[in-house]
C-alpha cells in the first residue's frame, strides 16, 4: 500500500474550504487524473480516473464526514484500491489548513514504477496547489453538503 500526505493553507474560511471538498463532482477541476466523479447518493460516489494512460473506474463510500472537520472515503468496488481522508484546521477567520492523506494499492508495472519514483507525491502536491488556486479564485464554494456520516463501530 502506498501513501501520500500533503497540506495546503488556503485563504478562505474553514466553512468554504470544507463545503467545496464535499462537492466531489468538482474534483476534476483541480485534481489531475480524475476525469469524472458522479455522486450517487449522500455517501456513495463513482470515480473515473486516467493516470499515465491507465484508465480505471471504481465506486467509493464516504466512511466518515463531520462538517468543518473531516471527510474520509474508501473504494468499495472496481479496479482501484483507494482510500483518503481530508481534515480541515481553522488558522483564523479567513485561513484554513487542508491536510490530505491518500492511500492506494498500485497495480501493474506503470503504477508501481510511478509510486516508487514519487510521481504520486508530486501529483497530490500539485492537486493541493490547484485546490488552493481554485477555491481562492472563486472566493466561495460551488455548493455544500453539511450532513454528518459516522464511521460504524
């Protein structure tokens, strides 16, 4: 299992940063390799990715979500074994630290070589920077989902 962590400080209030992150269908606008995400219901999404010419589709479930604190998800079916958690930390009224952790199982020679060379680290760093540019240039979120999802005990 490969893992990447990245953080980025964004010049928007915590509510704006969090609300934008709940809009999974907007991810292709700032996340490299993500072609499309379809929100199926409050806790289920379908992802289509294309990374280094390798196209994958998978379903994911939001396993934990607490407004202005965290969003966690994991793949449930399909070709990619993938999980992530994003936490939100209020720095002041107009600045938020977004911390991203992505875990995945590289498959095949291309993905394993990419993981070994740190390609995935660079992609997550670039995506964090693009999220910062996306949310700061807008100044507001494209939508919001304020529901709470509790991890089963």
